[in-house]
């Protein structure tokens, strides 16, 4: 179930990224140059495409590793997110264990969002 676009704490969202793009590059793009260009764009226009955060009681997954890296670079307190309930199986390889406090925030945001 998709919810509306909401804002969540950047540090919470970052916990569910597959990789830290500041440390791990991408085979698809020149990561340092891409992050620099994305930093300029987000600084000027904000994050225009919401990050996708899938979650359930057991794990969370994030689509938006470059955007969250830039948000952290810029010191953004919150980021726009679309929340999705994920099935328990199959569990994606890059899924991160769901922290109970984070689950409470996500469930509250889903209900009120």
C-alpha cells in the first residue's frame, strides 16, 4: 500500500539504504561526479523525486541511495518519502533489519500520511 508523499528524518531513512554512495561507487554512473551534480541540483531545487522506503515488521529497503547521500551532505533534517508495505518474502538481499523505534515512526506516518 502506497502512502502520500511525507517527510521523514533523513537519518532514519539513511539507516535503510543499501550502500553509502559516499563510500561505495556505482557501476552505472561516475559516482563522485554524479553526487556533485546532484548536490548542486538538490541545493537549488530540493529533492524533486521522493525516496521510496519499503518496510515491514522485519526489514526496510530504500530506493534513493544517491539522493540520501546528498541529503546527508547538505545536512537536510528531513527528506520526502513514499512509504510502501513490503511482503516478508522474498526478503531482498540489501534489506536492513527494522528497528522497533523506526517501525513505530513509519507506521504512524503511514496512518497519518
